[in-house]
C-alpha cells in the first residue's frame, strides 16, 4: 500500500489522506450512536427515524449534487458537504440527544451528501488509469481510520470506571464531540488540494431527464443501479442497528461493541487491498458473487447464537464478504460512465446504495421493537436475492469488458 502511495501524484495523495480524519470521525460516532439511544432510553424506532431522514434527503440531494459537480467542479461541493456534516454532529454535541436534535442532525447529515459524488468524481479524475488501485487505497485508509475510532469505544468505559461522577450519557456525548473535531480537521486538507481542469465539462444550464439518464444507457451502469438498490434495501434492515442489537441481545456497552466494529473495519480494510489481485485470478464477477454469498450464509447463522464472542466472529466474517467487492463495483461504475458525467453517475451509484436503505432502516427499527431477530431475517432474504441476480445480470457485460481490457493491454505491450 505504501509503495502504491509513493507512485501517486501529490494532489491524489492529499485527497486519499482526507479519508483518515473522516474515517476516524465515523468510527468514533457509530461506536456509541446506537448505545447513546439505549442509555437515554430512546426507542430504537427513533434511531431508525434518524437513518430514514438522513437517507431520504441523501437520495434527493445526490442527483443534483452530482450534476453540480459536473458543472462547477468538485472542490466547492466537497467543502460545503463536509461543513454540513460537522454541523450535523455539532448539534448533538451542543444540544444533547433529544427528538429535536435527532431530526435536525438527520436532516443536516442528509444534506452533507453534497460532498460524496464530488469527492468520488474528484478521486476518479486524479487517479485516471489507476482508478481501481486508488479506490482500494481510499477505502483501506477510511476503514483503518474507522476501526481506530471504533476501538476508542473503550474510552467511555474507562471514563465511567474511573470517574464516579461520569455516567454513560456524558461519556458517549464526549465521544461524539471527538467525532465532531475529527470532521472539522478534514476541511483544511481539502483546501490544499488543487482541482484538475477537465475537458468537456458541462456548462451550467437546463438539465432534463435525458441528461440524468444518459449514464443508464450503459448496461453495466443500469444493471448495477438496480442491483445495488436491492442490496441497499437489505442492509438497511440491520446494519444501522448493529450496535443497538448487540447491546440489547448481549447486554454489552461501547467497549465490546467498539472492539467488534474495530475488527470489522480493520480486517475489511485489508480485504479492499487484496480484492483487485484476487479478482484477476478468479474473475471480477465470480469474486463478488462468492464474497456476497458468504455474507448471506453467515448472517443466517447469527440469530442462532447466544454467545457474544461467536456473534462477533460471524459479524466480522460477513462484513469481509460484504465490503471486499465494494471498490470493484464502484470501479465498474466509473469505467463505464463518460468522464464528463462521472458526477451524475456517482449520484446514481449513491442513490442506489442509500435511498432504499433509508426506508428499510425505518422498517428495521420497528421490526426490532417487535422481535429482535426479524431485521436479520429480512436482510438474509433480500441479500440472497441480490447476490443471485448479480450473478445473472452482470456476468456477460463484465466478461466482455474483461476481454476488451485484455486486448487493450496486448496492444500497449
């Protein structure tokens, strides 16, 4: 990974480095977020409401955000988005956790998605022919940092243990404060990065459905958009509720939960790096289908264990299968989208990943209040369907692309 970084240009390196504070912020936040609801005795349905609000707004914002990135550039939407992300966390820091702060934080968090299509397009612009490598490194750095933030979930445990006046609500709020500061740290880093001038940049003007739908003319982009929507619907039933589920079922607090999240993202981060070479050996689609199939099987076993350690191992292994193909799937999107429409293509990609998840997270929170294992059952059913359809719909296009790449490599040689 270090050797790979050495061969990249300065602006691309800086953009990759911004994944460290943003990943750290995410790990700090999500290691305590669900548990914060539990100790404040706020129902899990409100946790689902937060994810639903954030997801719906993200879905509405992604498309104009991507088109905006294609028209005014990548840097300004990134800066605005991360500023809104800091405000979203800051509301909880300064106001505490209550119904109003949950709603406002979810709304601002949704609007912070202005940054994502622009960031991804910026990464693709700077990486050029090394897009798969850059994508793997970016996800690796983010996951390593996220796992570090998650491991810091032990901080509230230590604060409560060694400070008689400190309770878990105050300790969890302190962790969210650290998350807020880490997000602020990323903003000046973005200011240092230059934006590459792009040929064929679309001018600001009328945008119709034809412009929005143009990337969907490619069969790979179209099929992946549909498939990832099903995947998003599946993961929304359980992933946003993971820490709440572990706390309720096994009676654990932020230390053990943070450790599990740390191991999930730490081990998964290395899977991002090995995914490209492994996919070359057995084929991209085959690698993705096998990995995702392992996820569905392992999650089906989770309700049958009453042991926190066994459950942790299952969650770690299924996360590897779910996350490892991510850079390959995103690279397929970028390789099949026109360069001057990458912002719009990234919007479609992110809408398919987050939009359906917003609704299923709300349903997952309600199901969890009825019976603890219902969200997992919904996840397994939908995710298995997604994996089967992935093998059915993507195989032919991917193999043809692979043959084209091989011919191109032969000509270059």
